[in-house]
C-alpha cells in the first residue's frame, strides 16, 4: 500500500518513499499529480512529473524531445495566425469586386446557358478571359467557397444572357 504524505516534510535520510512506502535509500523530491513528495528513484522515474531536484544532472532525451515538439507546435500556431497574402494578385480590387447575392440555381443556369451556346467550360473561360477554375466553381454552385469575384459573375451574365444575381 502507498504511504501518503502527512505534510511533515521529513528528512530524506532514513525515511520511506511517500508513494510506494519503500524504506531507506536516497529519496528525491518529485511532483506527483500536483503534490510534492519525497519518493524513491523508481517512483520518481515512473510517476514524477517534474522538479526532480535531487535527480542526476542534465535533461533526458524524453525531456529534450518534449521541449522540441512543444516549440515546433508553438511555431506552427504562430505561423497559422499570420496573414498569407501570397495568393493575392497585384492591383486587384478585392473590396470592389465582391460576390453579389446569387440565385439558388445559379450553377445550373450557367451550365445550361453554356451548353446552349455550344461551348465547353474551357472555351467559355478563354472567350471571357476568365480562370477556368472560377467558371467550374460557378457551374458547380460553389462560387462563394472558391472566392469567385463579382466581375466573373457579371461577365457570365452578360455573355450568356442569364440572370445569376438575386436583387434584394
């Protein structure tokens, strides 16, 4: 049975481990589940969380690996919080080219109008000077998720003679 600390603090010489009750030996101070205890070397190694003040010097490989992983995770979090403007185009007016409210079946309307015009998606994009991925996103009904600009919608409406915006 484990012997629990009475808070006497006792002297490590001649005492017993406050965790497993082992008599004698060289006791060490260890933090176990939030409590500072005098424990034998086996309990300090297996149950101690930190502050092994009388343990042999130097950091173990486990401690070094844990610290390295913690630093890497902190760096990843810091990097993810920084804005990444690398995908932004120079001179683009993102505030002025906002996507308008779209009718619920805008993708179907664009697809049918393109097919009626006898064009493939790539041909329509080339004709209008648009990115084919943007045209595909509109046809698939995911213009918002793909960050398609309002100018793309306006160009498709004008060329295909379809109404895609919902006037609210």
